[in-house]
C-alpha cells in the first residue's frame, strides 16, 4: 500500500475513535440526566438518521471534489455537533449533527479506496479499514468509559491550562473537549490525503433529479446478482452490529452485574475478535472466494443465542471473542465485493451512498425494534434469542438466494470485471 493509503487509515481511525467515544459519553450524560433507559439506543438511531435522509445527496457531494477535502469538511461538522452540548443542547440532537458529518464522511472514506487501489487489493484494504475501525471501537469504548468514570471525571477537572480560562468547568465539558481534540487531529490527517486525480462528470444539483439518480443506482445494485447478495449481507450485519452493542451493555448489567464504565470493555472484546477475523479474511479470502463466507453468518446468529446461559465473565469473554471473530471474517469479503460491484456499475461515491442508505436503514429499524422491546419490558433473554435466530434465519435465506442465482447463471464470473 502507498503512503496515501496509510494517511487515509490514520484519518479514519481518529475520526471513528471520537465517534465511538461520543456514544458512551452521551450514554453517561443521559444516565446523569436520569433519562429513560429506552433513550440510550435512540442515541445511535439519531447518529445514523442522516445516513438515510441524505443518502441521495452525499454520494454526489463526495464525487464533486477531491475526497480528502470532503472528509475534512465532514470532520468540521462533527466538531460543531460536539460543541452543541457545550451550549445545553440535548445529546440526541448533538449526536444527530455528528451523524450528519459522518454521513458526509462515509462515501468519501470508502469511495477513495476504489480510486486508489486495483480490485484485487480491495479485500486487503477493507481488512485494514475494518481492523482500524475495530481498534477505534475498542479504544473508543475504553476512552468513553474512562471519561465517564468517576476517576476520569475527577482527573479532567484537575487538568488546567496556565493563564488561560478555557471555560471547561464541568466533567461533561472536559469530556467533550477531549473528543473535539481527537476530531481536530483527524481533520489534520484529512488535509494530508493526496488527490487521486479521479474526476467525475458534472454532479447534478437538482434535488428531484438527485433522488431519481439515487433510486436508479440503488435499483442497479439490488438487481445485480453479486451486488444484491453482498448488499443484503452488509445491510444485515451493520444493523445487527449496532443493536448487539446495546444488547451487550444491557446483558453485562443484568447477567454479569457490571456498571457502564466496566461494561464498555466487553464491546472492546467483541471488537478485538472482529479485528482478528478481519485480518484473517484479508489474508485467506481472495475476492473470487468472497461468497464462501456466508455460512459463518448463520453460525454467528446461533452462537449469539448462547449468551442467555452465560453468567460468568470467564465464559463471557471467549464467547464475545468468537462472535466478533465470526462477524469480522464474513463482513470484510462482503464489503470488498460490494465496493467492487459498485465501482464497476457506477461511481465510487454513489455506490457507497447506496450501501450507507441500506445499512443505516437497517440500523434504524433494528434499534427502533430494540427500543420498543425495552420499553415493553420484554425479558432480555427473549430479546437475545429473537435477535440471534433472526440473524441466522436471514443469513440462511440469503445463502439460498445466492444458490438460486448460481443455478441461473455463473455470477461469480463477474468478479474482477472492469468498470462499465
């Protein structure tokens, strides 16, 4: 990989680190406000809302200028979202603004890979991205947990800048100042990302035409025999992954009797497993073999249901590692295949925007269902079983669909095809 690729990875790591820490800081803030428990999953829901609402527009924006500049603008939006909490804005609204920045950031982050690298390097590149994203989840969870802990809050209040009145006089403001500094570091790396030289035709600005164009791109990807399978898998994975975060936090509290600042470490355990799985997939699975990992999604769903019989941390840690490993191993090849087909069939920014729309609509739907079940006081073990069996069942149906496609035509021959 060239130097530009590593600069992109550094920018992605620090931006994602702050995103993940912000969720846990916001959960801690809601807890301090004595907000209802059902509001916690709504934080993530508000974060991904703009991925869905802006899906028709962010792809064209990402393709309208060098993607490093797009990522820089997106990080400035994230900083402004954090600043809103300084002025007493509700965490749900602040997370929505940061999510707006993340929605702008994502098509540029993934789209630049297809401009910078050949198709055969995309699995390895996605292994890097998933590995660093997972590392940012681990460290973001640890960072968020440390910032909201009593010791972390106390330490932030002792930190001071000589001769300067920073106005940071509460633990919440101190936590946000740390997050803003991390976003600023990511923005600094954005400015160092090289221009790939990729230029696209004049981007449409009429909203109605942009929506129509987005609908065409979405239909193209869903009709493509490889695109529909990879898009279905990644859509399911991201919805399940976001919901699993909140399930693990609640499960740690109920079954393992762990407070929030300790429970965040279990999110890190899942993420470590996912990083190992992503690295293994990057080494072992070429793009041509990417669809062979579908059965692992079924196994993962069944393994999740076993959480209901675990009440010991010594068993919980290896179980969560296995869940993470399975998820990382099967999502990296699927992501690479989806990016490849999107690049072949349309522009990089537009294909990633379609992917983001579907994946984040899945997150919105699954988190909304989880929030409803929590509001109805449904037993957590029932929620876990329903979640695991649904995941396994949908992955089985996706596998059946791919087998039916193969009987009609050898769609695997399309892998490695040049851009239309």
